[in-house]
C-alpha cells in the first residue's frame, strides 16, 4: 500500500487547524484530530448516534471547535463527491 506523501497530507488539511492525516502500519491513513487518535469518523459516528458537539467535546476532551471542524471537513468532502458524481 502506498503511503500518503507530506505534500498530499498538507494539501488535504491546509485549511484546518485541528485535522491531521495519521498513517498507520496496518491500515489506510486516517483523518484525526491533531495530537490524538480520535478520527473524523469517530466524531461523525457519535453525531449520527445522537450526540451533540458539546457532548462529543466533553467525551473526548477536545475543543468544541475541533468537533465542528471535523463536521465541516466531512461536509466539504461530501460536497466534492457530489460534484464529481454529477459531472
């Protein structure tokens, strides 16, 4: 499996203060909250399960801005997928 290069990582996360790309030996790179193992996927799953951004922030002991940034990142990715699929 190819590793994600530094330039590609920086391009993905350049507009985000809290989002980072963390590589793993056994899995594909994951989008995480910087300095943690908490993934954007974890946050979205908690939101889908009915938790509020405040509850997620408290549960993981991360700033609420990190939670809202993860949601904003996911929204941006979904927006891009929609554009690519319709084009």
